[in-house]
């Protein structure tokens, strides 16, 4: 489900999932519904722009929004966890626009 890391989009400073993300999330929901033994951990991250405390809350809200979407698509809530980690664990250098874009993400980790 690595593709989902790159496929979720939000407006800047918002936890509202953009329509263009639905295809990826629908695919994640399909996989989860076809494999009832899977559990999914959803982690949200931000870049280092702005207030660190607000980024933590934003990352939590984005992960929770992805979880809520999957529940709406029929995935049992007991199989999902979500957490936000703000600016921690960057994938790239926050000094560049490309790096900041890579750091603003939601990751999915499947446990079998």
C-alpha cells in the first residue's frame, strides 16, 4: 500500500481529503475488505512549516480522516488505528519545496 502514501491529498492546513484521493483510498478499502485478517495502522506527518504543535494536531486529523473514510467504506473500525506524528520522521530535507512535499504524507502499514 505504499502507493497510498503518495496518493492522499489535502488542502494546505486542512484535514479534508481531496476528491482526487478517493481512488487510492477506495483501493485500500477494497484490499482491507477482501482480507479480513489484515489490520491497518495509519500515520500522518507534516513538513516543518509553521507551528509544531499545530502540525501535530493536523497530522492527527489527517490520519483520522483517512481512517474515517475507510470505516465509511465498510472496513471494521477495530482493524484500524490512526496517529499523527507532526514533523517527526521526515522522508526528505525540509529545506526544499520538494522535500517538504514528500514530508506531508499519510502512511499505511498492514499487519497480517
